[in-house]
C-alpha cells in the first residue's frame, strides 16, 4: 500500500518493459515481424496457410467456372453470387500469401500442386445443372469452414495475427455457406414441383 492508502500498481510483465522489449527486438532483425514473442511453429504454420491458400484458389476457380455455365435468365442472381464468391476467395488467398511472406516464407501458387494441396475438389457441371452446382459449392464451403475452425483452434494464442486472419476468412466462408444453403433449399423446392425444370 502507498502512504495515501492506494495499492501499488503491479509491475508489467518483462516482455512489456522498455529495455526488455528493445533487447528482444534487436535479435534477428531480418525476421521483420517475427519476434521472439511469437511462439508458433513457423514451418507448420506456413504449411497450414499454404494448404488454405491452395483451397481458396481452387475454390475461386470452381466458383468462377460454375458462374460462367449458369446462363439461364433465372440463374443470373446465382451466377452473380458465385462470381462474388470467386473474387472473395482470390482476395483471401492474397491475404494468406501476404501473411506467409511476413512469416519468412513464400505462398505456393504452382498450378501443378494446387489441386493436391487443396481441401476442395474441383468439379465441373453442364449448363442448367443448378442443383449440382449449388450442392458442390455448398459441400466445398462447408469443408473450408471446418478446416478453418480447426486451424484457428490449432494456432490458438501462439500467433494472434494469423488467427485473426483465419477468423476473418472463416466468417466469410460461413456467410457463403448460409447463402448456398438457402440456394440449395430453393433448388430442392423447384425440383419437387411437377413440370418445373431447375434453372429455367
């Protein structure tokens, strides 16, 4: 207690004290944002982020291919949504690549290996198969939701910046899944009505 009766403020952790912070920051200056306080396994984290990067690239290509084959006038809102999802996934892949670079590695975009690393399988559909298109993309986005959830849990508090990025991508994917689920219900309702062909 101080003479005035107030409690002494607690000392800050060593990592927050000016001298300690400066001393730690002077180590390995070439590592940029990766400091000794980052406890994450950089190699394993980079491998994980590259898997997610590949998955988003493949997902974006599938969204775009599916949007292109949706040509019926009634399918234009769906095509517009799929194009928007493709753009969002490409943006997410760029953010992952930027984070991988900050961690001291490179994002892997080699087309020969993208599909092997991706958790999303690329599948094409013919014009008019809206039910197949919606179902395939809904399955893909649900796979990514689960993968991102597990990735967030695995990183935990060891790398807050990567975790926040994955949480942002997870939120986007959950929004996509919600919309695709609604689209799937619409397609199922259309196929259950006699004489109605989906996509017409």
